[in-house]
């Protein structure tokens, strides 16, 4: 079965809490981190906290900045997520780290996010 692509709304919140930015993000379960275009991070005052070496789907390796930002999805309580500072023209994406932080999974038939139970041992 091929998992089709779909987008989902997410609200990003400035560290000061005084500014938000709503984006439609492509759900990308194959990516570890979410991606946000650099311009959005700059408007929200998000600064990089680290650089990470990331492998792209085509096998190339790229070193990119990571930032932390508060996010809201589907009315769930705010969570801090780690995102890649994307290129200006890059689409916003929701990666596995964000989905797990919100305990959300993917319903491939209905192209939507669904609540999950977490594992705890």
C-alpha cells in the first residue's frame, strides 16, 4: 500500500508567546524532524540551538540548523518541537519527532492524523 501525502495545520508560537504563525505542513513520517522555512522562524524570533547532519531521501548528506519552537496541533496542549531551519521556498513539514511529541499517528486511508497511545515500560 502506498501512503499518499497530505497536509495538516499547525500553529507555531514565538518564544515570547506574543506572536503565532499558522502553517499547512506536509505530513512526512520519513523525516525525523519537522521543517519550517527560515523566514517564519525569523518572524517568530526562533534562533538555532544546534547544527545536525541529516541524510536526505536521495542519499545526500546536509548539515542544517535546528531550532525549538512551541506548537499547537488539533487543540492539544502546546508542545516544544525541534525543527530544521528550511530554505525560504521549502514547504513546512511535520516529521516523526513532532508526531510523537503530540502522540499522533497517520491514518493512511483517510489522510488524517489520529491519536495514539504511548509505550511505557
